[in-house]
C-alpha cells in the first residue's frame, strides 16, 4: 500500500507516487538567519526531518533541499543595529542553526543553498519572466503581474479578487496592480546590493525559493513543504513564478505543518513569549522537545507549555526505562529462557501497526502510541520468569528501528550506565549475597545520586532513570 499524503493543493489525502520510481525530490523552506531559530522554526525542521527519515525507511532515495534566506530586510536591520555586515550575521546564525538542529537529532539537508550564492540565477530567472510578460520593471524595482497567471490562488483556494496583500508584499504607486509582488528591490543608500539589468538591488523574498528549488531539484519537484503561515503569499507566489517560467507543474505535493502557540497564545515578540530553541535546549533534553513536537499530528496546531513538555518527558522516559530494563536483563541473565515465537509475533504486529499509521499521512502521534504499545509488551515479557536473549535482542532492535524513523533515541543506558556504574551494581549484588546490607544500601544511594534507581524484584534486579 502506498503512503497516503495530505496534499494542501487538493486538500485531500492522495497516494504518494513520486515522478521517478523510488526517488523523491523534496524542498523545505528554511529560516531567515538574522537570529537564533525560535520554536516555530523548529517544528518544520523536526517534522520534515521525520518525513524524510520515514521515506528513507520505506525504501525511497530522498534528495532533500532546505534553504537559508541570508539577505532580507530583517538581516539588514540587524546589521545596522549591531554595526556588522549582513554576511557576518548570516554566517553566525547559520552556524547556530546547525548546532541547534543537530541537538534535536535533525540530519542536515543534502543541500542547504544560500540566496547570496544564487544571484546570477535569480537575475536570469527574472529576465525570463519579463520576456514572457509576467513581470515588469518600474523605477528600478521588478514586479510580478499576479493577475496574468491564471492559476493564482489555487494553493490558498481563493480567487485573485478575494486575496489580500500579504505582510511581505510591498504596495506603492510603482505597481500596475496592488496585488503585484516584488521580484527585485532597488537598493537603498548603504544597503547590501548586487548589480542587475535594473540597477543595484537585491531579490524579493518569494523569488529565492523558486530559483533555488529549480537549481537543485529541477523544474518539477515531488514535495514542497513548510509552515502553514507560508501557504499565502509565499508558496502561492512561488507557484506563480515557477510555473510561469517553466510552463510545468512546480510541485506535485504540498505539505504544511500547523502553528505553535505558547501557553495557549500566539507566539509574538509583543506578548514577550517569543521562545528561542537555543534557550530551550539549556533547560530541556533535546530529545524531549523532539518527542513533544511529534506527539501531535504535524497538520494540527500544537501548544507549547512547560506542563505539556513535562508530560512528554515522562512519556519518553517510560520508553527509555523499558529499553534500559531489557538491556539490564540481557546483562544479568544472558542465556536463560527459550526462544519464544509468540512474543516475536506480538512485537512484529506492533511494528506493522506503526508502519500503517505512519503510512497514513505521517501520523507521528499515533506512531508514538505504538511505541508505548511496544513498551507495554516488553514490560510484560520482562515479567516472565525466564526470558530469551534472542527475544530481548529483538525488542531492542525494534525499539531502535522504529525510534530511528522518528529521530528518537531510547538508549539512555549508554549515557547512564557507564563502566563505573555497572561495577557499582555488580558490587551491590555481591554485597547482598554476603548479607552486607549496609554496603548494598550505600551503593543504592550512590547510584540514586547518579539518577539511577534500582528495583529488586522476584525476577532479579532492574534499574530505571530517576
């Protein structure tokens, strides 16, 4: 069965069938790098990293492109305020972006194009639009004739007359029509600029992605993705530019993730609830933040609050504890028990359900519920008097396999049970055998300080994170 993907263009779930069998071309709109990324930027990075991982898991070869907007009004404003050059600021925050996203276990794109590296291509692209009558020069600026493109509004599902000018579309008496949007801006005195046939200037926001997507993925791509806020005007304008230029469909599937609220309010600087990922990661395990983001279907809005993040931390910890207990059972009881196909069949059934729910428009929320099912199943197996190393290893392998598709790491044991702690556990076991309970309790307390809690059960000693 093919993966079913909700296409924003048709507003329906559709079977995902890429242009080239077994290969996927995917473009995701990246950040404007004038500051650290905020939590709203982090959601699409995590969501589409997961989509990419899952497509790879299902056998597709994915070429993943995500851009950096490294010149625009915000960067110029930041440069003026800080007394720095635009490229210097952009490079600093691109470096910070990679540090933050690596912490969130997001893989780098195959290509991270920067606008400033594509000026020649942007200018050539605009020249074609002018030649075809879709764009015009006016006092050093170049604008796109919105009404000339017959399909304008097909992504936002509105007619041209219903659409309002978006926040980043400039108005003014230079335009033939208020709905026309800028492709090239005349440079103001002192601004960073590039030479062009229309004078010194820089590109408008929308033209950048049309050009970079085409340069790195071709005229038609399989998936174009980004936040819901980009649907109009950014993505609508990308379609108009690209399809007018090539006379081909720009993107076959459009994906948009939902908004993020902070404590049930829209995130904004005016409300002083603007949350930077760089600050969050100083207080929260990056894996917890990723787990939290994936606990809600990507198309739905998500509310960020400390209590909800703490709930996510508890949920992730439940799975990690199951994995840790399996590892510990393998360590203390290797070779006991017989191979049991019944438990393996039950685990495989959970895996099948996990795949089915991810095939249904990448439903990570339901996929996480299947990981909890796997955790419960593993815990039931650990209650068996005798356990098979083969079955225990199978559980571990499945946790890793499914966790990897979501970018989640459950192997807390490698972080918590280093050689020193393992030796302490062994010493405690020996102390109890020798009825030296004072020594055993002292070791228990020492381990507790290291966030390891020991549990003595009829089936042997287990440990869990505190």
